[in-house]
C-alpha cells in the first residue's frame, strides 16, 4: 500500500478541471455551450500551423518569448493590420 502525505491527500480539484467537467456534463445533456475551461479548440490544428511550429522548434524557438514579443513578429502583425 502506498502512503501519501497529508498535504497530497488534502489537495482539491482545480477550478479549471471542475469547469471542464461541468462543460462536458452540460454538453452531454444537449446544452449548447462555449467551453473556455482549458483554452483548447474543438478542431484539429491546421497543417500549416503544425509545420510552422515544427520549424520554429528546429530553429531554437523553445523558450518563453520576450514579454513584449519578438520584434519581427510584432512588425509583421502591425503590417498585416495596417493593410
């Protein structure tokens, strides 16, 4: 038998997990909801995004971004929004 510490035994379920369960429960009852608990889309990631993510990993983009974001990405977004 495995004995866990009191601290582990007294952990409660996270609010995120609780919210996700509630969302699944409501959906299973046919209630149309927008579940924002996990921040996961309800569709597969498009292939061009998966390819770009793999290329970014291979290029060394494996850490958190700078707080303000990458300058070249910010520029590209600004350019797109201005056109």
